[in-house]
C-alpha cells in the first residue's frame, strides 16, 4: 500500500519526485524518502512521519540529479522509523530500491545474503532486494539473457525471480546513471511517457500533472527506462511489445479547489458523479412506450449476463457495503439469488461451485489485493471444470478502468467517479451503489422481472437523486457541523438500519471509525434486543436510518427501545415527518424518496457527520492513522 514514484529526464528529479509523492501520500504516510543519482554518486534522504518532514530535510539542498526514485510508506514489516524508511540501499551504498508490497521469503534470503557478507540495517523485508541485486552485479551468472542490454537490468531480473510475494520495485544505481529499472509482480505500477522524460508510479495521480500517456505494467514484467525510451521485458527475459494508453484525466481533478479537505470536496462531488453515471448508462429517451428496447446499456457481452442462476460478489471495506446494497437490488429487482463475501475470506474458503454463476469483484482502485486474488482463484477453479455450466463469468465494478481488475476480467462497469484522494471513500461508494442499480435494472429487464411501468418509475427516481443530494448538502451541512460539537468527545456510537439501509448503517459507522477514531458499530435494527442493547446508556448515542417503506415503523420502534435506555437518538429521516420529530433528539432530514432508492440520500448526512466530528477533533481527515487508500497487500 506504499507509494512509489520514479523519474528520468532533463528536469530536477527531486522536485518531480516530491510532487509525485504528495499525490501518492494517501497510499501511506508513516515515512518517506528519496534516492537520486548525480555526478557518479547516490544521494539518499529519508524521514519519519508525514511527507513535510522529508521536505524540510531537502529544502535548501542543491540537487542537480535528473534521475531518482521516491517512496511514501505504509508500514508492514518494521515500525515507522527512519531506519525502516525507503529507499533501502546495498552495503556499498551504490544502489537503492523502493518497494510496494511484501517479500514473503525475505527471512530466507536475508540469511543467505548475510552469509555472503551483506550487512542489514532495517527490520524491513525490502532491504533484501538491493543486497540481492548487488550480489548479482558482483557475481553475475553465466548466460545472462539481458546482460547485453544492461548488467543492472539482468541483475534485477534475476533478483525478481528469486523473490516470492507481491511487489513492485523501483531501482537506481550510481554505477548506471542513465537507467531506472522498474518491476511489477502482483502490485500496481504504471509508466508515464513525457517529452524526453519518463516516469513511474504506483498510481496515476503522480503522473497526470506531466503526461496522460501511460503504460500499466502487468504481472511478471520489468522495464528499463532511459533518456532514449522504455523497454519492457518478461521475467524470463523476453522483449515485449506494448503500447501506452491515454488517460481521460486532468491535474485539476486532484486538487482541493477551495475545500478544506479532499474528503469534503468529494462529498460535494456526489451529485455530479450520480449524473455522470445516469448519462453514461441510462437511455435518456427511454420510457415504458419504448419497452422493446433496453433501458440500460452497460456495454457487457450478453453471454456474460444471460441465463444467470446465481451471483456472488467479492469485495472489501466500503466496497463490501456497496455490495450488500447490490445484493438487495439484484435479489429484489432481478430475482437472482446473490451472496456477498469478504474477498479475504472467499479466497481461502470459497463456496461450492454453482451453475451459471456470475462473480463480481468490487474495488474502487481496481488494485485491491484480496479482491484480485479471489477473482483469480475463481477464474482458475472454474476454468478447470469440464462442465460448461460451471464456466467462469467474471465482472468488475471499479473507478479505474486502466487497473489490474480491468485486465483480469472480461468486462467492467466503470463508475466514472473521478480520482478520489481522501482515504475514507465517499463518492466512490455512491458510484458503486449506482453501478448496482444499473446492473440490477439491466438484469431485471432481460429476465422480465419488472414491468415497464416499474422500470420507468425507478429510472425517474434515479434521475431526481442528484438534485436531492444537493438539497441535503445545502440544508444539512451547517447544522451537522454544529451537531458535531456535541459529539466530538463521544467514545462509542451505534448505527441502526434495516433492509436496504442496513448496509448504510455499516457504512456510516465505518466512516466515523476511519477518520474520527471513535468506536462505532452498525447493526440491523431488529437485532438490537438480541444483545447489543446491553451497550446502551446516556453516553452511547444511536444513529438510526428510518426511511419510509416496509420497515419504517419497525425502525422507529427499535429506536424507541434505545431511547428507553437513555440513549440520545439521531435520526436520518424524511423531511417534515411528525412521528420522527417526536421520536428523535436530533434530526438529519433528507428528501422523501422510494425506499429502494433511499440509500443514496441516507448516506450523505452520515458522511457529513463523520467528517465534521473528525474535523472538530482536529484530526487529519484525508490521511487517518494506520490506513491507506488502496490495500494492495494481503
């Protein structure tokens, strides 16, 4: 989950590397470092803590280097101390490496290298890599396949084949001042193409200020970047012919644009995200009178979706909550039995194979390690079956169409949310839920599960959502900011929801935990009396989502049970509801919408509540402790 950036060209490398690290700091902020090559020397600077600490160290230093690598760390092996910060060097201090991922066999390699005279200074798994490369440079085996191109490239290739795990690497050496070597194996890495300069990074935000021409690397590949161009090879040493793609992004998308935090900006971007999804996937002219034509166009091969008997969804974190909403929609609208699994559990205990089953992977970044591994495993075990009814059908839902997910599965639904910098997901959650609305409507139409009148009613409701979200933001934020003062010192929260809004209770609790560090739990409202009610007293506020529909009265009744235990009640409720006003101590009113569509409006005040409580507590909202945006390690 660390951030890697690299540069070779004609400009000051340290400036570009620091700029890139600022764009990648959401991937890790325990420590950071740079290694640059100039005038035959390797210069390395590292600092514990936020990136500003590294900036303070390099300010005022004249560095003429035109080649370098940088890293911002999310600790896996070793505490977040300067001696564990990247880049790591070999014993001679002539070669430096940055890594994202985990080297699983590092202990074995460390003992082998120690026996050969290598000295280690850190607790990290990464440090074995520069020593291993240096060992191959010092004692190159005969028959090096890439040694004619570059001794460094060949040494890195051999080292990569010795490593076990998931990793992306950037390598520079003072003895090879015109080369930047990069490696990808199960961890994201992308190369950027400029005019007489080249870049590498763990994620594209670090590159888009300089170029939109990028080449995402695939597993088992390494590349040599020189002032003359880019060469890509397999781990076996074969030259690969690949072509860059053009990103549909611009640098303004990764700026705060006047908001105090990225998270708040991204909360306010949600009406636009919903509009974009509707414009992309819903036929704007469709109505019940055109029922012979599909209302939704996802661009997915019909063979993938026709004849489905089961759906299984794998996801993690916020994406898992979106998948729970998706399960409700797929079952209630399309009539398809659906299960939702944590990807980290699915990959080690998959369910029995079922016929005609669609497996959906949901990941904002398209790089979530557990989700990708779960999909890989499902693809492989189904491909081994001789029964065509058990053949793999894979679909991805992601915000990153250039990601590893998009290269793994035959079809994706691009959520079109735009780059999200805040570690706590907001607009990408809403976009994922919208993707499930589109998929459920498409399948319901194919299977003739809904009448044209009902489909038209749902689509009309979806089209009203952007304006309804805007009304919540306009009417609620100032009040929620004031309400946050009352709860900024609270130690525990309970969130309640039922039916389609139970996942929203889970998501509201997660947002509060992530950025305010307040313990919060989400429960199905009907389960309170089966144990969790024992937690309640005057110090434990309860947030209940009570939207009109089949379970509305039930949720109000459950809220009353909490009130009878002296808990303060906060209600996400429809506007101008007299019964809700009598029940709750604090109201977060939202426009009244059909129950089926209520998650999209109900989640907005919960995002704002979490944001303002965290801001009131003086915490770093965009970079909460111990978290990173993309979980690219197991």
